[in-house]
């Protein structure tokens, strides 16, 4: 009966919409890698691409420069990350205005991580926006932007319980959020239960699963422990013994991510946000496995035929 599975349909790639997250470069070498990633993934025609801020808003100028280059040199639609860490309200408002004048119409509004990184104590700026909900309100005060916000299937590590966590998401929605993008997760049941909680709370915006390809299991496991994301035992077993075998590691990583996405497709999910880590080949392979084809490759194939 496998031929009747929705994810096995030949047109499944037409039913799935993807978006990609890039991070701004910190060196010339990283900038070259970023643009290799952008060039490689652009033919997949993502719905939008987002460009992150570093912890504490540490890469503001690089983020702006990257977003501007995407606008000017590609056909992609960029979404600029905005955070309210270590900044007064007037400083955040100035950045919003700069992006708006640049032609940006999409934003990813996040409270942001402290400059010390994930897991460190968050302290709002005394004259700043206190959280993501207030930041969404500030964005809506400037223009009718498309605004994505964060959501946490395993709840934010600083939230005392799910009720508090869902309440914060509701405040973001009430202030004008367009969609929520989840923190990465590896257990699809957790995502499904989170969506059910949100719907019961009257939250009806799309909740897009954030997918993190496991580019380096050790690094991902360490980051997951600080971010409060569960690494299931079966996932650790998949990567066991591959620390010194990067080629096999990459093959397993692409298969694991594709498996996760296709299981979510069977559950009715159609939109996915990939945390690319600026690694084009891994994300490209995953997209190919879930049915999303490069439009350049399709054109070349048609011409050859």
C-alpha cells in the first residue's frame, strides 16, 4: 500500500513549500561560502529566505549588508531578522526603518539570545522592547509587514510551563504576527502536540516546522542541550561512529531530515523552514529527496529532451 502514501505521489514537490535561513558571514571565506549557498539554493525557489542576527544583535551590519545583496543580486525574497537584545527602542526603530527603506517587507521578529549565547540569562534593555511580542507591535507600527515569530514545541527553556509559553505566542499573534516558525526538533509527535495546544488556545496562524539538518552531530547535540531540544536515542544511534567519516555522516544527515519532513507531510504539513547553516549541498539533497527540484535543472532537462 506504500504507493498510496501522500508523500510518494510524483507531484509531492508541488505540494511542499520551503524557506531557508542563512547566517551572515564573519570573514571573507565565510562570505564566499554563504554566496555559494545562496547560488546553489536559489533555483529551488523558496518562499523566502531569512538572514539571522548573531547573539546579542552582534551582526547587525553584516545582516543588513547580506539582505541588501540578496535584494539586489538575486530573485529571492529576503526576511530580515530583528531582535531587541542590547538595544533601546529608538535604536530598534531605526533599524526597522532602514530595512523598510531598503525594500524589505518581511521580518523574523525574535527577542533574541543574550550576547553570552544560548542558555545565558536574558536581561531586557532598560529602554528597550521587553520581548518578541512588543517587537512585533513595533514592526506593525511602521508598516504592514509579513512577520514571522518563534515557537517552541518543547517550550522555551525559560518558560516555567507550556501555558506561559503558549500565552507569549498568543500575544505575538495578537500584535500582528503572520506565522510562527518553530525551533528545530527531532520528534514529530512533539510538534503535533504543540500545534494542538496552540489551536486550543485560539492561535490559527501557520506554525511552520523548523528543520535542522544534522551537519555535525556532536555540535547539534551540544546546542540542543542548551536550547532545551530533545535528541532521541535513535538519532544518536544513526550517527554513532561517524565522527571521522564526514561523507557517510552527510548521507545519513540528509536521509534523516528527509525522513522527518516526509513523515510531517503524511501528517498534513506543507510548509518547512530549513536552518541551512550555510551548507548548500546538504539542504539541496534533502529538498531533492522530498520532491523539490531545481528549476534550472528542469529547464536544462526539457531543452535536452
